[in-house]
């Protein structure tokens, strides 16, 4: 199938292609990891690179925070259909229809576009191939064998890469926009879920029951819709009409439903799992009823076992 070439966007910041590139970047000197890549569509400039253990929502949040702090808000991000960016459950009966990443971009007034094929976001795909060749060799020549050292080297590599491969945009104006006064990145770039308070002003989140503390009469908050926000450090904030509420932990539930892990995250999740030793099964005693019969032989064996059972009972 022939894919029609798409013209570049005119201004820097109109469209930023983002992707994760899993690869053996250290050629066996360190575990395999993923490189997050942000490429500007108008110029092919590398806007952001970061080595991470896996493609997760919080790692992409960190990339967006770094990008917005350095350049401002782009008009749109262009990604694939990975579960961080898109809800892949057809005809979902619950939820908002947005992933946590999509919800955060919506709050920041940044459009998120998901490509139908790798060829559609060809600039970042070609950049991944170039990086897997050139960046891997640079890390080898410098004997870099850890994520921390590699991430410290990336700004130098980005400058050299852009000086050689970046092109001038058709328009000199930038499409980046400044952050608004009410756009707090520390608040927006978090996991956010809605809950409804019970009659006792409690809610459940991640198998923990939280009790809301309020000075107003309790009946005024019954049935109120609140937002539970969790940052990358696991710190919880409960908000009502964008105002934080005081709370205490009522109890923690031991049982937790099995979590769904994306295919890209399966290997890191399996590496963190701790293998549990199998429990040995207790032998079935001879006095158990099913041991009294043998369906493959004649009934004499069953009669003999009945006699053994009578002796054991005596």
C-alpha cells in the first residue's frame, strides 16, 4: 500500500510527534529500556529525549512537564494508539472516554491526535531508527552503561543532532503558547478519578477508604462529586470544586482486583513480580471415600479397602 506524503506543518509547535522506542540501547551493558522521543513536525527537531524503564503515564507526564517548561504549549501532540494515549476498549460502558494522559492534555487545551499507522507519524519513526543507530554508538564510544549517565549526556546529543538534521520551518513564527495563570502542571499532570461521597462522607480509591473531614454539617456534603488526584510519588489529594479537602484514612482493604497491564509494560511488570513458592498438596488419606473404589478393576479391591477402613476405624 502506497501512503501519500503529508506536508510538514508550517510553524514550530503546531504538531509534535511523540513515541517510545524500546531497544537494547546499552548493548548488554545495562538492562533494556525505552527512549521517549518528542519530534517537531515542522522542523524535525528533537524537542525532548529521556531514557525510562518503560512507557508509563507518569513518564509521559514528566516529558510533557519538561517540554512545556522549556517551550510552552504546542497546539497538538501526535501519538500512536498505545493505551497511555487512547482508550482501546470498544463501547466502554463507564469512564470518560479519555485516558489520564488525554484528560491532562484536555485540561491544558492541547489536542491529542492518534495515528492509524506507524507510517502516519513517519518523522518520529524515522527518528527512532536513526537514534537506535547513532545514539547507541555514541553511548558505546563513551562507555555509558546507566540510565542516569545516559540522560545526562542527552542534551549534548540533542544539540549535535538538531544542528545536522533539523530544517527551517516555512513560517518563522512559533505556535507555542504560554501557560495560563490557572494551569498548574503539578496539579494537572496527575492521575485523576472522580468519586461520590457516601452518607458517612467516605470514598474508596485503590483499595483504601478515605474519610472526609469538614466543619460544615455532614449532610451538605453527602453525595458530592469529588476528584481524587495522585502524583508520581503516590501522594493523594481530594478536591471538591478544585479546592482540597481534609481527610483521614479510614481503613485499607487487603484484597485487590487484578490489574490490567499493557503489552509494552508486561516485561517490566513481570520483572518486579516476586515468585512465590508453590504450596505442597496434602496427601489424600486412605480413609477418604473416593479411595474405596477402583473403577478400572473388579470390585474385589474395593471390598478389600473397605476391610482396611474397618480395621482403621477400630
